[in-house]
C-alpha cells in the first residue's frame, strides 16, 4: 500500500493513528475493514468533515530503502505466494 494511501486511511480512521488496541491476530481484519469502508466512502464521493481532517505525522516511519536485497524480495514473494495459494489473500479474511 502506498504511503499516500495509508495516510488517507489514517486520516479517515483514527484507530490507525495510534498503537493498535486489538490482538495481533485480529489486526489484518481491522485493517481490511478500514480499507473496505474507506473504499465505500470513496466510491460514494463522501468527503470527511474538515474538522476531522488532521495532519498526519509519523515519527516512527522508517526511511524507504530503494535498494532491496534479493533475500528480502524472495521473502516477500514467498509470503505473497503462500497467501494467494492458501486462500488468505484479498478480503476473504473479513
């Protein structure tokens, strides 16, 4: 997910602006729900109230590394492959 897209999600859903208060195993469902609801709002052209829009600042953002190691790329591809082929990709977890 792009940095700008996640910033928009955090702007709309305050639960994404702080440390998660849900169990780690429930976090994908919460994030998925936020994405689905956000997409519904976008499709309906629903704007956020101006007073709800906040400036997103994240001091804990790790600088983006454009030079990915081959090991990291292989690990990512392995995880993606397993998610896709074991029915865990998309919104099936919701």
